């Protein structure tokens, strides 16, 4: 979403509903999904597990959370029967969105502390499509049309509050498969015969762009074959890390140009689903939670000081120094 | 379930080879497979592809030949009907769609986007076959178009409009509206009733995004979609 497309909320008095909704949690495969956060799981786990709406850590907490959510909805001027709690799951590659579970909010109290969604037999599309992952939205939503009034939602389906979550698999991680830099590719890009690497990065701040498509890394055919033959040698590990760093450097510089040119948003939040957003999100992750303030700081660093951002990425790469030192000593022996 | 795939590096070399020397089938010994268990039944896909190629041969000689988008819409329904029952894991896999585009529908894909292929620039043509961006790759965007247009087994809405690439590619498939078939169908139907100029289309599309930004689009039904599109069209420039 670009900054011009940022959602405008022309409504008043819904902050309390949003606050109360965030007390409800989503869990997947026994792990908590933080609000606006992202969980990455193995494909087998993704295809087998279900999502659980957790309304409280214990029965007492559940009662309090449900009662206070209901109270917030009524204080915002809605009758409880006019409002539903819904879990919407989306499969972004297949462009499918489904209401996977829904209940009138005044009937939420009838459900237990843990509400399982997407078990065997009724598996939502989004939990069967691991390449694109699953977008999960928990929303407090208007169940019926109301009489229009200023600053008050009235259309059926309008969300009063919502939390977004993303479940991804290792099939959709940041990463790249190096592509052989063949004579044909060199000729197409007008490169000399001795060029060993070519990295292209484009639309890295565009959340509409599949992150995988923003980056292409070509490596000399022979070098790539050697890497594939001995992927665990010290030299290979070092080269793989160096390639990753080179690729991320290209992403940072492309991102810096795009933001400066106004093609990308100044705000991390608007672009977190882009390739650069994925990188920044991982750098700003602290114990499964994204530190949004830190993420915005990194985003601004990319824009204003791209060289510093590259240095920060190098510091964030685990074991880079060891791999490099070992590779040098191996080469000298 | 086991199914054929084309990894990205093979996709690049095959595409370059097809452009240089013409199409040839992917040989069994170079075919990569993904998944386990019984092979996916792809006979319907092969039949649909044969039909699409035969129809293309007629279409290229018809008076409508310049409207390549209309044929894309027609073929979209045929492709979707033949693939819609495949497991979601297969349909979600870009490597499978590379196989579909290169093995079964290359002649159509090349005809549909020949200017971009003729440019000789991989950055311009690769995304038409690599399926990394579903709304840009020809076969995946066809699948999505038919998915949106479909009513039961009826796909006529996908090709009901002539010269509608701007509508489908610019205002439906790359936008959030693609995730709401009722909304997308209502927009197409409205355009079909009274064709919008490019400028009117842009305004309506923008208004529709504003109107739906606060809605859970998965909850929009056909009636509400019609009302929203009518409102978006009548609102004018905001």
C-alpha cells in the first residue's frame, strides 16, 4: 500500500474497540501470532496445523476480555447483535479470501477460551497454499447495514477494529536461487566474459510486488556448479554469505533510490510486505515480535544512509566473520 | 501428489531457447517433479491446451485477431475449468505454472505478448512466464481472471468485453478487488453496460478502493458489490 492509498478512517470513538480486540490472540502450531507480525513455519507444519483464537489465558481472563470487548462495542454506539467477530484468511498468490469463522459478538461468550479454526475436513484455502502463505485478519465487523450517520460506520462488512497477522513458510522466505550467468545472459546484458556476478533489484519497496520477483542474482555458471558440488565447504559458505550481502546491498540501494524518488513510501508500515520491508522486518525482530520503532529507524537509515544500512546488515548476518576468516585461512593453507 | 515443475533457472534457459530456436517439448529426462505419491491427473489440462492452440489458430486469422485480450479471456475459462480441481498446493506453486506456460501454452503466451518477447530483454519478458508475480505471468493471470469471472461453469464474463486489457490488468487483477469476485464481476458488468473511458475507469477504480478500504471484502456479496460499484461510478473525482 503506498502512502497515498493509506486507509482513511473517517470514524470516531472506535479506539477502545481496537484496544480490547488486541487482547484476543491468534495462535498457530502452538505459537502466538503477534499483531502486525509474521510467523514462519515449515511447510509440513503449515499444511497440518490450525489457527486458534485465544480469548483469554485462563477462564477468568476470557470472561473479562469478552465482556470488555462487548462493552467497548456498545459504548461506541452499536447494539451487540449488530456486530460480529470474524476471522478472515487470505491466500495472496491465489487471490482468495475467506471468512473462516464468524460469530455474533454477543454470542462470543458461548465459546471457550480457545476456538480452533481450520482443522481437518474444513481446511480453508489459505491454509492449503504454502507458497504464498496465509494472511489472517481478526476483525470486529458490522453484521448489518445501519442508517448512515456522520463519523459512524454504517455499511455491512465495515470493520470497527482489526488485527493483521501473517503465516509464511520457508518456501516464501527472503532468499534467492542464484541463476547461472551463462554466455547468453552476458550477451543479453552486454557484460564482459569475465563478469562473475550480476544482481538486479527493482520495485523493492512495492508491497504489491512479489518479493521473490524483485531480486535476481546471476552467478557464473562454473562458480555456481562448484558451489552446488561442495555447498558446505568453508569457501562455499563464505561465498554464499557474501552473495547474500551483495544481494541485500543491491536491495538497500534500490530501496534508497525508490524512496528518495517518491516511488516508495517513507513509512515502513506501508511497505512492510515488500522485499525491503521483509529485510527490515527481520532485522528489527526481537523474540518473534517486530520492534516497529526500530523497523522505522532502519527504513529511514536505508533512505538517508544506505552505506550504513549495509554495514548494519553485515552485523546482523550470523557467523559472517567466522565464515570469512575460515575461508581465508583455508585458502592460505 | 506428484506434479511437474520448471525451476527458475530452467525457466530462463528454456525461454531463451524457445525465443532463439522455437518451441520444443520438455523431454521426460529433463522434467523436474515436486511432491510425493500418485501423479497429478493433468489430462484435462493437456486437452484444454490442445483446444486453446486450435482456437488460437482460427482466431489469428479472424477479424478479431487484433484484440488479443479477448482471446486471453476466452482461453482463461478453458484453462481454469481444466485446472480448478487440482490440489491448492499445486495451484499455489509458481513452478507448476511455469510448466503450464512453457510446455502447454507457449505458442499462445508468445502470441499474446510478442512485443515484450521481441524486445529481447529478459527483464521485460521473464515475468510473463516465471509466475513469480501471479498477476503478471500470462497463465496465472488467466487463472485469476477466470476465477473472478466464473459463475458455476460459466466463464463468459472473462471475455465479454472487447479490448479490456486495461480493465482486467490495470484495475482488477493487480488490485485488492481481485480477492472479491462479486466486486470484480460488478465492475466488469458495469463497464459492459456502459463503457467507461480510461479516465472514468481510473476514477471509478480509485473511488472503489476508497469505499472498500474499511470493509472486509470477503463479506461483500453480489448485491452490495453492485451498489458499491454504482456509487463509485456516480461519485466522480474525489
